[in-house]
């Protein structure tokens, strides 16, 4: 009889633990909702906090991603900006939960929940425990590698959930403020920043200067602050996994691309150089004429002296 009782307790133990865990989570949620109702957000102060954060150059440099789609370019706030907006919006719960881990794959959920308005966005997705190395798929067995893979795949879903909960005009104002911050950042000459960007794309992704020039549409000598912002958006897109290098740059771009603006700049420099050479040649010509005149006068004087001596 004691053995039957023991088996019964073992069979019901998992369900008891599950009920206790579920009850604890429910109480935590009730506590969060209660605190959100007791201390509601001030929308104007929340927006001001978001805009103040967007004035930080480091955040502004990672705030916007872009990727090509259907012959057009799609832009939007990056994962980092979405996290900052959610943190400063207040009374918002967001994150990633691994619901189930099976052999070779994990089932996870990304969510964002406004505790004040009870507006919730969630996305359930499956992640295969494989990683592409070169042209082959490598199976992952290390728990740390699996965790990082699930987190990376979930980050984009969390971003989408956050943007689905927070009002769109708040998002647009934040992106606009980040662009203003980038365009007003003149800590070093634009030529130096362009050179650093070219070096970074070459070392990180193997993208050449010619490929970047073909993508932008003209030579680097004509690049502006806006073009640097566009390169930053492309980098954020590549880093976040929203696009690939082949989506942006043509591998066959080898010839140097030149625009009318760069040609006009070179022509202007050539004209200046030509005028400078002409001005430098004129004094030389005058000096030569004076020297020849002096020689003629000396020759006539010698001839006159020779005649007087006779």
C-alpha cells in the first residue's frame, strides 16, 4: 500500500510544481498591473526622456537600420533604439521566453505588454539548433551557443512587438531626433570619417570603395553627412541580421564611379593649377628680357670703348 502511495505522489509531483510556478507568475503579473495603475506614466515626460536619450551620439549611431526590398529601401528603428524607447516609456514588460526545448530546436516567445492599457503583442517562433559556417550547417550542442542563437533570433521579434505597442508618432520622433544628432556631430572632418567608414566596411565585410560608390551613386569626394548616415543605416542592418552584404553591394563593381560633381571639382582644381603656372611663368619671362637687354647694353659699351682706343 505504501508503494502505491509513493507512486501516486511521484506522478502528481510535476503537476504540483507546475501549478505552484503558474500561481507565482500570476501573482507577479497582478503586482505589476497594480503598480502600473497606481503610478501611471506621464506621456509628455516619457516622450521627453526618449528624445533626450536620442541626443546621445552613441545611441544615434545605432538607432536606424535599412534594407532593400522590392527595388526600394526600407528604414526603421533598430533593436537598440526600440529597447531604449521601451525602457523610457515606462510600465512596459518585454522580453523573450523559451517555451520548450526539443531535440534539435527550441520554441520561444517574444512579447511586449503595456501594463496600463493591457495592450499586448507576442510572437511564437521556432529556432533550429544549427548555425551556417561557410556553406555547411553546423549542429549546436553547447547550451551557451543555443542560448545565444535563440536570443539573436528573438531580438528582432521583440523589436517588432515593442513597435506594435508604443504609438507610432513617438517612434517617428525618436528616429528624427537620432538623425539630427548624427548630422550635427562634427567632432572630426568628414573626410576622416569617410575614410574610417571605408576601412571598416573593407575589414568587416570585405566591401570595397568601388562597391560603396556604386551603391551611393557617386564618388566619395562628393559624400555628405547624409551619405554617412546612410552607410550607418546599412551597417546596422547588416549587424542586426536584417539583410546581407549581397543585398546592398554588387560584387562585380570594379571600375571607379565618378559623378559630375567630382568631375567639376577636379576640373576646378586643374584650372587653378593652370592659372598658377601661367602666373609663375610671367616673372620668368620678364627676367629673361631684362637679362638680354643688359647683355646688349654691355656689348655696345665694349664696342664703343674699342673704337675710342683706336
